[in-house]
């Protein structure tokens, strides 16, 4: 090894000083001239850029605000989320998301330290540790019949089972230990009433706390009460009372020791005392409490002591029960829109309740009243609310002691957009956009372009600040900055972060994420840090007299300006319908992507069964769309003469198809260009004609998944050149549908059938001609099936019953029509033109390559990366059941993989074949959420 010697010479002090100044000025000059570069360290790979947690629309809430410790509220939502929220700031202490089928029925707090949840129609009860949300115990309760689910946590039950939790579900009353979840006893109330339907509506304690009352309906005209021994579950007494006029069976409530129901006409209040388990029905006509009512009454399931609530016409009535159950008088009458909370006990003789009413679009009044026989109004506050939250739908109240030992109140309100807010002392203490837990569709929009003429001084405020910032960066680079200067640098980085700017970046990574929630709210999130840029409760999807139950379905790009990007904003199309059924008429709304303003909306006269974005834009850069109704008629939007003229020129090349999963059929249609009636030029409506159909025999196959390519996917080149100069031609036609069917026995959950009775069949079907391009059968397999279709390949995920593990298969399809052009030289000099038009009706000679691999994780969804030019190699993005995202190189799913690849194949990047796809930690795009 050669050695190098260094020789040092002495130098004069002036020369040293000159050299030092040269080095300093060179470093300063380099600091100003260097081009900034961003990178990642190894430990930053897979770290979440930003992460936000939401819980959905709250349906149950229990406050836990003891004097010491953290004050919190426990909530359960319609998205099957159980969460503990900080009552001071609204942040999540802990959160659990249950399965889609594990619907939360009730929640409560037991022993001051456990959160008790009842779910799955009363068949699963769990106890969670209150401070950290850890599961303490879990019990499964059997039952054969369907019934209402009820949960009761007695606080001072006078028996030897003081920790018992009462659960009614699936026709049985169960007593479960609050300490370990052990089943203590269970009782069936249907014994002796086998010929009559029994419906238990309430579980309550007797006034002396020494017995349990179960109250419900028997048949259509009788109410019954069962008195149960809390020690062993034995029925001590059973009383039945019949009302000759018939009863309304939808609701029954018990307030203190009084049963309340309505007659079948909902015009008479039926009451009875249940003291000692005895029934004596009394009736009070609604006209004696309220004059001139026209509609049927409705019992509201609100919890009061000695009172109950009714909804009549456009009013809510709070009715007080007197000394006897027949003595009823009106306590409060509230005009809608308004909401009333449950009663909150302040003392054995005193309870409070809240009334929230809308004064106008921006203001609501919160009134807290005391029900102590005088109905005192103790609090009234006016609160300013964002009008984009809509009408408040539910309120929960909680009290606290002020310094002067008087009662203060806070209210938790749920709004029309499913947001959550805490009101206290006339202010919004905190609010949460929990509707973002219910996103049903999303798209992206470009940010505005940065205007020309913006100087560096304007961007960095002024030239001095710009120079000061770079000098601080230089001092930090040379490790000369003080601690205070480092803090200033960190603050500048946060304030001037490139990724959170509201303008486009050069590479197009900064975008607006336009998301649509179940509540009909549209929000724009910044892709840099996830903050909400704007939100809009879409006016077209608000409840009206003409449309009582509007629902949203999809959000689509409508206008993407390129030529007028500085003058016009992009717009999105919101598609929905007036109701939840398949025959409800459609609703369209067009919203500006930069401001969130609704531009226009349409209430259609026909239902929308399918929407087809067309590859055409008009002079205003609005994309043409076809909306297909249930009668297979296609309606053109935008409804302009220019759009109609463009569509008529391309009408013969437009095809559509329908998939009917129930009937097991796929049918293809074309536009009927023979019928040019007035309906076309007046209503922009076109008839279609059926061209082909594929029917799957119901006794052998059932459709479980269909996947198509992205309509705007960019393919860089059709030719795939191999190392040996051979050329493969991708089959990149966009009119290909991937269909997966399974045997009828394999359509259930995993393990519901034997491997010999299960099979999975994958199809590639041309949607223009109905021709089946490829068919492959997997024996002993079943769903669920998740798939992604891109360029000329399909990857799909399913379960292998024989191996008891998941598998993934890949299908690559190539066009052999250019088989005579086998190498690059012929491709360059030959007479073939790959850009020439091709027809689906011409002869198709395809070559299919496929391969299967074991894949360990359970999968929720599969997608693939895409780029503007389609040059970058593809990666599969796999969302797992554990809420992780895994990025896998497409090379792992190359069907040409073999155990011993040749040198040429290795040069092509083909990996050695293995039976499974390996998962390395660095391939996880994000950690567990």
C-alpha cells in the first residue's frame, strides 16, 4: 500500500490572517450560492408525515369529572369507536375501533374505574380500564332471539352481588360480575309466553333497591312487568295489563316508578305505577295538555326522574308526573328546531336539563333549567357557532362547582356535520371535526399558482430578514450559533415550511385533498400537514321538505384548468341522491376547489346508477360526464350545445356496462346513434342498446369483486424491451374489466366451507365486445378478494383454505398482434406504428403470464402508485388489517420470476422465485396507526 507524506511550512501572521479571511468569505459565498437539498436519515424512513385521529358522530356520552385526576368524557360513536376525550381540550386520551359488525349499543362507567360497553346486539360486554383504555375483561352472552339491547349498572343494589352489571340482549336478562366479567345468572322472560311475542324495553331497579324490574310489551296491546330477585335471577312476580285500544310498540319509558307509553293512534298517553310490580293503566288524552295539535305524538328516549318528553307537531313537550301516575302537567314547551338533554341529578329532589335552540344561522341559545317543582331557569347563554356546522342534533350536559359553591354547567353538542364541541360560559371551549372519521370518497385538486412578480423580499418579508435568516443558517452549519439563535432558526423553519405553503410546488407534491363525509360536508385538507383549508356543508344536500333524507355518494374532478390556471379555479362534482334507495332521484352539486363555494346545483328527475367521466373537455375545461339512470339512458353534462357537439362526434366510441351481483350478470351497452329525437337535443338524453351479456350460473359462481383501471392512468410506453433485445407489447386497452367469482358456499366468511367445496375464478373481460380474454380457476380458495388493475397487470389477494393462509396472484397480459416485431431494431425501423388506432372488434391474440405467492398480512385495500408521465416503476400500496401501509416493488409480483434466473433475466431485474412475499420493516410506509 502506497504511503503519502505531508510536509508543513511555516507562514507569516499576515498571510495566515489573509488565508483565514479568504476561507470565511468563501464559506459565506458558498452559503449564499448553494442549492438547498432535502433528504432523509435511515431512522426517518416510514415515519408518518402527519397523522390525525377522529371518532365519528357521537351517539352516547358519559362524563367522568371527579375532583381529582383528569376530567374526561367517554363517548361511543356510529363508527363503532369508543374513546376517552380530555374534557378541557378535546384531545383523545385513548381510542378503540371495533369491527364493523360489532355495533356499540350502550356505554357506562362501573366502580369508578371501568368503562363498560355493550355491543353486537347485547351479545358482547367488555370492561376497559378508565385511565388508559386497556381491556380488563370480555364476556360473550348467548341468545337465540333478536331483541333490544339494554345495559344497567346499579350503584347501590342491596344484595350480595353489589358489583353485578345487568345486561338484556337476545331475549335474556344476564347478571355479569363487574370485577371479572363472570356470568352470575341469566333469566328468560319468554317462558310461559311462547305463543306471544315478548319485547323488554326497560330494566330498572325498584325504589327500595331490593329487586329488579323488567318492563316491556306482550303482544300488541299488553304491557308487563317482571320482578326479579337480584341474588339468583328468579322471577318473583309477573304482572300483565291490557289496553283495549292497542299500544304503540316502538317505545316505552320508565321514569321513577311510572311506566309511560302511547296508544296505537299516538294521541293518548298511557301511564301506570309499577310499585311492588303491580300495574294499573291510566290514560290521559294529549288534547288535555296541548290544544290544537294535528300530528301523531312521539315519545323521546330521554332520561328524566319523574318526567318524560314528547314530540308533537313542531314542539317538544316536557311533561311532569305528579304524585300519582294519572296526574300529568306540562312543564316546558319548546319550539323546534331545538334539542333537550337528559336530566342531570343535582340532588335527590333536584334535576337540571338543557335546552338548545337556534336563534339564527350563527347563534344558538343554551338554557339550563332546574326541575324542582318551580322550573327555574338558572342559566341562559348565547353562543356563536360556525354556520357550516349546521343544526345541532344532540346535547349532553355536565355540572361542576364554582368557587362560590354554585353549580356551573358545560354542554357537549353534536352538530349536523357530525362535529363535536364543548360549550361553557357562552364560549366554545374546543371543537372537533369528527365527521372526518366518515369519509366516503376523496379526490385531489391543485393549489393556486404563485403569481408572477412576487419578489424575494415579499416572500421573506424584507431583504434584511432574508439575509439575517441565511446568516443564522450559516452559523448553525459552522456550529457557531447560540442556544437562542438555534431556537430562532427552529421557529423560522416552522413558520416558513415549504410543505405548508398555499401554492403549487415545482414537482406537484403540494395539493388539496378534497374529502366528502357521510354528513354531506366537503372539506379541503392541505397535503403538507393535514390542516383544514376550508369546509362546506353542501347546501344541495341539506334536509328540505322535498328531500327529507339526502345522501352523498361520490366526489369527482369537474374542471381542471390548464390554459387559464391563473384566472380560474378547479372545481369538483358532488354526486348524491334524495334518499337511500336505488330508485331515489339524483342530486348534483359543483363546488369551487379553492374556496369551497357551491357554484351551482341540480335536482335531477331520474336516479343515477352509474357515472362515466369522458376523455373530453369543453372550452371552459369542464370535463364531460355521462350519468346513466336505471333505464340505461345516458344523460350528458354539462348541458351545453358545445358539449353536445363534442359528444356526438365521439358517440360511436363510447360504451358502458352494468354489473348485477344479485343476478350474477354483466351487460354491455352502446349509445343508440339511430335515435336522434328531440330528447337528445332538448334533454341531452341518449338511449342505449344492449350489445352483449355474460351470465354466471348461480349454482356455481357468485360475483364478489370487479376492478377496472384508472381512467386517467398514464402509460409511458406500450413496448417492454428486455435485456436480450426482445420486445413484449403490453395489452394496455382501458376497456378491460377484472371480475372475480367464488362458489356459493365460499361466499361466506373464512372457514365457512371445506376446501373441496370452494373455488375462485378470475376473468379478464373486454367491456366493448364482452369477449373473455382470460379465465383462471383457483381451487380451494375463497374471499374476501382485494385487487388492483394497472397498465397490463392485475394483482389480487384472497385466502387459501388448504394452506390456511393468504395468497396473492398476479396476471400480466401481453398483445401478440405485434409478434413479428421482436427486437428493438425492427421496432425502430419497421413499418409498425404503436400509436395507430386499434379496435376491440379486431382479432386479439393475447399472451398471459401468471404466478401466485403466499402473503402473510390480512388486507383491507390495495392500490398502486402513479406518476405524471408513467415513467417511474410501480409500487403496490397495501393497507393491512392492522392499519399499516406496506409499499412493495412490482418486481416481487413479476410472473416471470424463476428459482434460478438467467444472467439476462437478472439484468432485467427479475428476482429469484420464493413461495412467499417477504415483508421487511423498512417497506412499511407508515407505522401502526
